[in-house]
């Protein structure tokens, strides 16, 4: 057995071999978490992960209030090997860009480690160059993919929701069937469903603090989507940072409106109005990479140089490329960890369902920390040169 394998994988391999050698009778109690910790000298997290994976694979079963037991041979592929059927996960993600790609990579690698099969669907329909999808068509595709996951009898669902209110009918059906589901990046405030997100409040708060510390007291926000929890949490953090530093909340600068959804002429007019005000903003706090790139292009067309005349800050990596060369400050979200933690949580819920428990009985929201990067840490610097003014 190679020592380069993860500890939990080596534990699983050894336990499978012991079950295959009939060292445990079918239906007999299995090794407990504490016994695994002492025997293999590992953490609780590693012990729990090994047990959860074996439950998800069907080698073990959990019985509520009783513990973990060896599954009957009929529930396994044969009496001498690990089960041949791997779990099946439906991954439904909305949108494109580095952030979504890294979330998916985290999901993929974590599923591969556990031998889980992954079916992927992108719900973003008819994406524009500024990062907007047809909302009605995307919502319809999300509902269709969720129903398809139910029909295909997958073991669990990971959902990166489209913006707006979800279809309660399909979610009620999923919950009625006790089909485990974990949300990533966003959550539904009024629904008890597991979610793994970045600390979006901290994104808005810390970027605003950085801009204020850099001397920018007038900060305008430019948004993409407006009907999702990540945006609302960031706006709350932004406003709270302004209040904490004694800055006024100016409606024209803190309006929650979609900049990237506007036609070209309307975006230019909006920027012109902001920049021609008696006290114009000196910084633009942009929702994501699409907003950063769009704002930089629009500013150049107005003859405004970046960062000489105005600076940009970016709140996440959703967009056509890395934010930092265009921005003075940018938030770095733990996208891969969001994906891997979602799989870890989903496997736990799958195990609970297999033991007869309701995976929705105690929904959890895992909030992961973010990093703020500065232009000084970028390997290259990109300066937007102002176009000649007419």
C-alpha cells in the first residue's frame, strides 16, 4: 500500500480487507469513531470521513440511535471486495468564469477521492459578454435539471443556484424524498438546506475598509446580479464598513442595481452621471470580473484612466480572467474549498439518509474565510490608458 495515499483512504482499504476476510459478521457492530482514532492515530475528521465513505459505498450501514454496522453481503457486490456501485452526484452550476470553474474543480477532485460519479449541468442559458444569462431560461433549465436528478435517482445534489426565488415545488419534492442537497456560493434564506459559502459579508466590509484606508471616501458600487444572497451580504458588509468609519450612505453610490445588465449606452450614461457629480467617486467597487472588465472598457471610452483617475476593486473571480491586474484590491474566494467541503457535507447527509435519518433535520451553513489581495501582490500590472477625449 503506497504511503502517498491520504490517511482516510489507507484506513478504508484496510477496513475493507478486514470485512472481506470475515473479521466482522454481517449485521455486527463496526469499529467506532473513537476506536478508529486510537487504532490509526488520526484526527476525528479523518476517522469520520473514512466511516462516512464506507457507509456511502454500502459496506456499512448506520442505524439511528444504535451506531454503525456491517452491511449484509447481499448489499455488496460480493463478500470479498468493496461494492462496485459508486455513489452518483448531480452537480448543477450556474454561470462561467474562474470562480465557478474552481468550485467545480473542488467538487470533482473530492468526488474522485471518494469514488463518486459526477454528472454536471450548466444552467446559464445564452450568456452575454458582460456575464449575464437569460434569467427565465436559466431558471427553467435549473428546475429541469433538478427534476432530472430526482428521476435518475442520484444519491445527492450539489446546486449553485441561479439568482432569484427557487421553484418551491421541485425543492419540496426533493425534501419529501429526503434526497440530500447542498447549496454552494449562495443559500436560500427561508429554506433549511445545507450550504457552503464564502464570507460574503467580509468581502464587502474588508474591501471597503481597504479603499477607505487608501484615501477613497466616495466609493460607487457596480453590480451584476442583484437577487442572490452573496450580493445582499456583500452590500450589507459594504454599508456597515462605511458606517463604522463615519462615512455617509449616499443613495447614488450604494444603489443595488445591475450595471452589467444595461445596454452599452445606458452604462456609459450611468458612469458619466456618477463621474460628473460635484463630488464624484474615486473608486468603483465591482461585483465580479465581468463588472471589472466592463467598467474598465467603459471608462476608457470616456477617457478616464485606471488607476490614475479612478481605481477599481473586485469582489470575486467570476469573469473572463483574473481580476488583480485591473484592480487595486480584489477578494480571493476559497472556491475549491467551497466545492470540496460541499462534497464532504453531502457524503455525511447521504450516510444519514442510508441510516434512516432525515438529512434535512439540522441544516448547516458553512462560511469560509476570504483573502484580500492588493495590486502590489500581482505578478504583472495592467494600466488602462485613457482614450483621447473628443
